[in-house]
């Protein structure tokens, strides 16, 4: 039986279909989860995809963190469930307190849409084991509030503990502190990143298939569970 990965849809989400497709490319079963429903349907992992949840009103992710489904995600993450937040999903995970820091308006105040090089800084998380440490990957970035901010103390802790998973290379696109593109939780199970690996799973339609490793990594982490279940 393939591991089952839940993909949440909020009003305004737009990358749920691509995230589900990426899960299937990695031989997982994608399960749709709805924002207003606290039931996680017994999934083994959750993806909080990109978009404009609740129209980005108040602040990106600020309303979504109160959705019934997020209370269940926070509870499951506390028990070690792998959770991935992509772009708006990363913003939601920060708002929900699953990851430290916040995403703010891009430094130049423009929406940035481009293919972006990233370096894999930590290949020991639930979502990055398929990459070589230090590998450089090309992944689309498309966000207006992608500037990663945190206190100096938090940044020092993230850097000291190796919790920066992806770092921008070839130019910082949005003013993120320390060129941070993605980080992980203390236990390495929750990962959030601004660029979109689900849009880079097939060289025919994306800039590369470099994003696939994110999904294969989680499937690798979950397969032992699925075979013993
Ligand atoms: N692609 C996205 O998920 C966009 C996230 C958010 N709405 C922003 O503009 O920053």
C-alpha cells in the first residue's frame, strides 16, 4: 500500500492540484483535505500548498492558521507526522507556530516570479533525503511575501542547529535574512519553503525535475510505515 499524503485546500489555494500530482509522481496516494474539516482521513503526511488562502486578507496565512484542519495538523505534527508547507503553506506553518519566524513583503515590494537556484543545506529532513548535501537545484519561485524574517537569536539557532534546508543562490530574490528559502522544525519532520518543488517535477513542463526529490524523500520516510500497517 502506498503512503497516503493529504493535500489541504483552503478557499484561495491554487497549487493543490500540482501538489497532488507531485505526490502521485513519487508513487504516493494523494488525499484531498478540506480547510473546514478537522478530519485528516488517516493520512501519513500533510502538504499545505501554495496560493492565496482566504485571499491573503489581514496577512498571508493569518486566517488559514485558524482553520479547523490546521488544529489537527498541529496536533499530528506534535506526534511526528511529516508536514510540508510550500509558499503560502510555509506562511501558514509560520503563522501556526509550527515553524519559527515570518514571511514579509518582498524587499522591492514587487511580486517575484522566476526560476530560482537553491542550495540544499540539510539533506536529513523528512523532505530532503533524496538530495545530496550542497546540491544546487532549479525551482520556480512566485510570491509577493517571500521575505523570511526572524530575530537574530532565532536565526543563530536555526543556523547553529543546521535547520536551514534550502538557501537561495545566484542572488537573493526577496530580501530573506541569510538568503533563507526553507527551514525545518527541531525534529526535521516539518519543512517550509517559499519556492515550489511541485512545479518542477517534469522537465517537459517545468524548468527541471529537481523538485521531485522533496516528494520522493517523504515517500521514502513513510514506506516502512505503509508496509507494516
Ligand atoms: N504562490 C504562493 O503561494 C503565493 C503566496 C502568497 N500569496 C504570496 O504572494 O506571498
